[in-house]
C-alpha cells in the first residue's frame, strides 16, 4: 500500500473516523480497527502503567499486516544484534530473555499507544492516532517537543522501509516517539 500524503488521501485510504459533529464514528471504529499480536517472544508494557503487559496492539485493519512485519523485523534485528554480541551457538530460547532486555534498555518495550480519537496537541485537526494509523514508542525518552530523542536509527529505518513517517522529522515540533502511516499531515 502506498503511504497517503495529506488529509484528503488519508480519508480516502482509511475512511473518515468522525461524524458531522466531529465525534467518533462508532460504525467506522467497529469496521476498521483490529488488533495485531506482538511477535513471539517480544514483550511490551503500557508506558503509563508498567504493570500492564501489552500483547496486542489496536490498529487500522489495512495496516495490520504492515505493522506485524515492522514489529517482527524490530524483534529479529534486536535478536541478531544480541547474537552478534553474545555468539551464535546457543539455543533459540536462550536469546529471548537477552533480546527482551536489549529492547528494554532502549525503551522499546514501552508502548505509548496507537488508536486514540483526539486532536493533534495544540491544533484543531485530528491526530493520525484517530485513524488508528499511528504508534508511539518509549514516550518517556522521546517526548513531543523535546530537542532530542533517543529513538534508535535502525528502528526508524525499519518503520520507514514499510512506509511509515517518523515524527522526529516533523517540521513543527519534533515527536521522537511517533510513527504514522501518512505524510503531509
């Protein structure tokens, strides 16, 4: 799928999630949102409450396979980096815990959210989260408006390879935690 550019293409591709009164269109929500399971072995926690395990992510149905591929590639890349550092001679299960720890040290086990029907902070236009086409990772270390974030370049490259736009490249306030499947919005 081609990444939509601008609100008009986003609406044409993903549908309109709002009613005439700008409230959430519940019919749209039921028809278009689904969940994606994390790759086997990968763990995430709610950034707002670390006691909540996240094993499924709510996303627009048209992006379910795409996001699944992104997460699988992040897990596989992290696993390869761990194997490079610790040798390739152990059994598969041996690397799961080390890979989870590696991702946790990068904050990539901290899930900031996907679908959330709301306006862009400080604007009237709807956030791409309202369409279920955005995801936030490690908000504590990649805050909106911060001068710098710490999102690993290899993670950004994986998302971009699959058509996502990184909020660290926004012309307005940088949003280091944010990835969206849209440009020009």
